[in-house]
């Protein structure tokens, strides 16, 4: 299983006893669950309908009907490979290549199924009209933030990526309601990123988070929360599949901006390319 079912499995140990009962039933009987009404599931798990609704909110799902639809979609997909391949001592090069390929494909596929199109549209609208865009990320997430920043700069957006927490706060303190922050943290629990986002929010900036799927402090405080697959969290972390998932979302947003304002941004993108070609490749310079 993958997607929401795997997210439920991953968070099972951290849930309350009542929520564990609901989660356990869903994981053990997913086919049966999608045929049930909310009252039937409540009776089967010795819970109330309100508890079922709260359970859905824990996973940022709109309601019970949405939960059933997501699980039904996953069951219909029947993926060929069920889990991520972890790091194994002594693996052959061929096995490593196959494992990394599968992990990346799986990560992109899982993340795609977690996308909320309404949230993406809102983020695209905010990106399009923001006077200034700050991107915050540390370590691997900082690399992803820098990737998004250079994309935005190429189409004329006023943006900058910050990985230093002091510079994040310094920049955030100068943002206002016309500005936007794109805060990236795989765990959603990086204190420096949360503090920087909170600082930016004090000035009225619109906050977008990009974290692994599930409840976390950064997603909870953001105006819009975007999510990636969280299945890599159980591995000996190399931040590989998670980085690919984050870049997948970034590329979707960038292409969305280009498509939505094609006549404005595509010429800017072409001009950026031509200027780099003119000033960095003349006289044999690479």
C-alpha cells in the first residue's frame, strides 16, 4: 500500500488509543472500509462519528467521503512495488541503480496523489501577484529552496532563498501583506524555519509550507500547506526520495506559472537564457 494508507501506517504509533483503533481497522480492512458509511465505521471501531471526522483532519483530509475516495483510488492502482528500498550493505551496483530508480518513481507517484489542486491554484495565484517571495529551507530543503528561487528569478520574480536562520529572520522582518514565504521542511518541525515563517506572518506575509504528509507544526501554521510523500522517513535517511518529491512539487508550480502567464513569462525566460548565452559564453567562456 502507499499514499494515505502508508501515511496512516507510519503515524500509527503516535496516535491516541482511539485513533489507533480507527487506523488499525482501516489498514486491516481497506476494501471493506470504502463500502461503509461513517456510522458503520464508528460502530466497527467503537468510536463516534465525530472521532472519525477528527481522524480525517489529522491527515489533512476534508472529510470521511474524501478519505474513502483516496483509499479507493489507491486500491485501484495496485502498484507493482510496495515499499521503498532501504540502504543495504554490499548491494551490487545494478541493485543500487534499480532501487534508486524505483524509490524516485515511487516518491513522485505518491506525492502526485497527495496534491490538492485547489491549494495549488491558490499558491499559483499568490506567486503570480506577490511583490516579493522569500524561500526558506535548511540542509537538503535549502537546496530545493535555492532551485525554486533561481527558477523564479529567471522569469522576473523578485525572490531569494535563505538557508541561514539569522538571514531568514532578517528578511522575514521586512515582509508585508504583498509578500509571500515558501517554507520548506521535510519534517515540518525545523524550529528555525517555523520561527522565520512566524516572523514573516507578523508582517502579514502569506505563508506556504512544503512538508511531508501529516500533521506537523509548520503545516499547521501555514496559510496553505503542500505535502510530499513521507515514506522515506523510516529509512536510513539520505534525503534522496524526499528531495525528488519536493522538486516534483516545485516543478509543477513553476510550469503552472509559465502556463498561466505564458505571454509574460516565456519571453522573460527566453531573455534570461539569451543574456546568459551572450555574457557567459562569448570568447570561449563556459
